[in-house]
C-alpha cells in the first residue's frame, strides 16, 4: 500500500465519520421536531430524501478511489452510527 492510498483511506474514514454524524444528527433533529410540526409526513420525507441524497452523492464521489476506500468510508459511517447509539442509550446499545 503506497502512502497516497493510506491518505485516501484516512480521508475516507474521516468523511464516513462526518457523513454518519450528519446523517444521524439530522435524523435525531427530525424526530425531535415532529411533535411541533404541522406536517410530520412531509418533514420525514424531505429529511430522509435530503440525508439520503447527500450520503449517496458523497459515496458516489468516493467510488472513483476504489472499493477499499468505499468500504473504509462505510466503516466510518457505521462507527458514527454506533457513536450516536451509545451517546443516547449507553454502552449496551
């Protein structure tokens, strides 16, 4: 593995972590604001589509760097998910 690939993998991991934090943070804020929203169905749908399009768009851009980089970014995304679960529900999540 050459240093450029290590740099790309590190950047992919950081990108996955940031994407996951943004995705699950957005989900948390959406669910939190459902009670005071006039149209919860519209809010849920719009929030989901925005979060999904951002994540898919960034993963699509990362796909040019290869499968290993994609897997590293997805790993970062899942680590962020685990971090959100543990921050809300403790170690048993």
